[in-house]
């Protein structure tokens, strides 16, 4: 495993919001082909790290390299085009569109997104829509949302919205998936399914997955290695079993800093 | 449920009935009524161009343009100076441009249509340039900043027109704007010719908007209207798409301004006040259904219909209390209509389509009918 080069390399990344340091010289890496877990107490800077990697925010200092190229400071859509696709902690699907169109929105560089094509080359746009439709139907079958394809995304349950988020990312062949708490708010039955889907993405499609999760069962089942963040930087790294017995990790979770 | 489905056709029918019935009943004159209706329909068609344009900006892109008047004004004046002959230096009438004769080729009755066609494109381009200038500093900010900016610019342009009276004749108004094909027909017939032109322009604008909106392009717009962050995370260049939506809408408003200028024959700074040139258009879009092109057109019809009907009422023997206050009652009625629609039908008479993509819409309708080719379960 360690023979694989890192697909994502974060070096001395710092982000401050006014006087608050959300990330403080954070250095970590994600290796290609792994499902890497990211855990840590609330306020450790996990979501901030994801926001910086995905370009939603700009770092104060430090660098982020994806497949060897600097991506820090690029706008989110450019990072997306490099193959880094994210989901949000609170699902952010487009609730005023149907499930199918949420998926069909995703494929990058659609000809139909350039305004002159719908005007002048309608048949080309139709052919492309057909392809995206077929693919969306496959993805929906994969996440078991086929029945709901023509419903507004707003009508889905919390767990189904999480599945929809995952499904959206599968429309665009990502190299690296950033999943922010994919299991939060998902019921037990659906959670098991979700875990299977995530595993299948990694083993069948070879997508590298970097996920934030609080549910230790899910982390233990899916992730190796697990990274632990605390107070804006990396605290520990190792297999789930190593992490569970790590003294410093337990301290961080139990509020050791106040002892 | 049944009533709910019938509400929209019912409203449209009642308004149509009153718009036709009241003048017919009052004048008892066929020709007069038809002339009245031709003018009414022309105005509706012109307003519908604006509501369609605003629908691109607000209904789809979610860009808050509260200065429709600015683009209306630029389009109308640009078109006017493109079709008018040059200003006579001897007279007190002063304006720039006056390209009408220069643009008239000496064949195929060129002076009857070529300058007008060029003027419509020029109006679209001028409004588009204004939109780009406004968008560059404001479009990255929250949507209310653009709303404030556009209100300000609309007023500013009106002031410039008044103060710089060498530009487009200031507050003395620009009169005698030629009409297309006016050399071929007498004034009465020309009214109908002009109605035809307005409808053709409306139809072209409708097709352009409908095809653009109900495509992957429009899908990105609807997505970013709801959630810019999620749309950016979906790999879309939010700023570029917002810019395109805003500029396309502005260009179509320029077209609307041009058609308006030809139809009226005279325009002045008071033509473009906030009520008629911005507020009424917003009211039309809200009432008709923001996010739906058919809704936008219906809204133009219903609101302008009501506006006309209330003036017709004044011809009847109303009590003095009402007669004296009819103009305020009109404002009140339009306000009441908006409130009623927002309460009963918050999404307008014809709400947003469920599916953005026209291709997908057809596909899903086919499979809903159980067409074996489309297949319900693959």
C-alpha cells in the first residue's frame, strides 16, 4: 500500500478566519486507490480541509497537490475538472430539479451547456442528453433510486439525499472523491447499503476515496488508513485498530487538552 | 383539485372576455373594437418580450434585475437613432446618430425594413454591452447588490437623457420615429402590420429563450439559481453562466425596447419610468409564473388586460367617488392581483416546468404513457 504514490498531498496548510485558526500547518497525504478516513473531534478542521481541497475556500498559506499539480487557490469548477469531486455534509442537491436532472447536470463539458448548441445543433444536444440519460439510469439503479427518478430532489428522505449526492459524483468519473460524513443521518439499513456502494466504488472502479466520518463502525469497516485531526493539524495516522488504541487520539476526543 | 387545474384557463378566459367585451359593448362599433384590440395585442406582445427576457434573468438565472427600465431605455433610444434620418442642424431638435438613410439600400424597398432590422440588432448589442458593464463589478456579489445597482443605473440613464439634451433631444422627447413598412400601407392598416411584426418578434424571442432555457444550458442556470456553491462543486463556472443569463436577458430587453420605439413613434425620458418599465414587468412575471415561458406571456396578457379593463370601466357611469379615483384604483387592483396570486398560487398562473430539459421532458412523458420503447424499468 505504501508503495503507491500519494494522489493528494497537503503541505503545511493554514487557514485562518479572522483570529481563529481553523487549520494550522496541516500536513497529510492520501494514497492512490485507498479509502482514507478522516476523523477528529468537532472543530478539528476536517470540513475546512475539504473546502480548501475542493476550492470552496482559499488557503491562508501552504500548498495542496493533486497528482503532482498544485491545485490550491484554483476555483472549484477547475478543481472539479481535474478529477476531484466532493459531497457536502448537509446534502446540497438541487431540490428544485428532479433526481434524474440532478444527475444529468453533472457530466462536465456538455455541448448543450454552450448556448449556441441548443439554438443551432439541437440534434447533437439530444444525442448527448440521451447518453447522459442512459448513464444516469445506470447510476440510479446502482444506488437504488430508480423509482424516484422523476421526483423532485426535495422530496427525498435524508438518507436518500445522501445516496443522491453519491450518485451525482458517479456521473463524472472522479479520480478522488471527497465524502463529507456520508453516513450522517442515514438509517442503519441504508447505511449498510451506502457502505457497500462506497466499497464497490473503490474496488470496482478504482476511485480513491477520502471521507470524513464520525461513525467509528463505518470507519473501521471501510477505511485504511485512518487520519486523525485535532485543532487544525494531523494528530495521528494508522489502521483503524492502531487509531482506536492511540493514547493521543483518545485524549483529543475526551478533551485531553483541558487536563 | 379539479378547480385548481381549471383556475388558470378560467382567469385567462375571463380577462380575454372583458378585454374584448367591454370596448365592444361600449362602442358598439366593430372597426373601433378591432382597432382597440390590435393596439392592445401589440402592447401585450411587446410586454411579453420583456417578461420573457426577465424570465431568463430572474426565473432561471436568479439574477435580480430591478432596473429593466435601463435596458428598455437603451434599446429604445438605440433603435430610434438607427432608423431616424439625421438631425436637421437648422432646427432645435438635436440627437446623435440618424443612420436611417445611410442604412437603406436602394433596392427591394430597402428603406422600409433594412434599417429596422439593423436597429433591432444594434439595440440588443447596446443593451448587452450595458449588461456586461454592470455585471463585471456586481455579479460576484450577493444578488441584492445587482438589484440596487440596476435601480440606480435606470434612474441615472434617465437623468443623463434629460441633462445631455444634445444626445437624444432630452426631455423634449424623440418624436417621429419611423415604422417598418409604413410606406406601403395607410395608418389604419399599418396598425395590423405592426401587430404582425410584434408577434413575429415575440415568436422568435420565445423560440430562442425556450430552446436555450430548456437545455443543459438552462439546467445549469436553474441549478445555480438555487445553490451556487453546489453548482460550482459540480464543475460549472458559475460566474460565466450567470453572466450569460444576465446578458442574454438584457439583449432581449433591448429588442423589446426597439419594437416598442417603432410602435410608439415617440419616446421620452418619462416613457421609462420605474412603474411602467420595471415594476409592471415584474408584476407580469410574478403573476404569470416565474420560470415558465408560457407563464411569462400569460402574465403579460393578464396584467395588461386588467390594466386596460380598469380604464374601460371609467367609461361607464361610475359613482363619483370611483370616477375621481380611477387611476389610484388601477394601481390598487394591480397590487391586489399580485397579492392574491402570491397567496393562492405562489408559483404563478403557469408554474415552473418540472423538468428543465425539453428532451428529457418528452422522454419522461413517453414513458409515463407506457410507451414500450422508452421502457419504464430498464
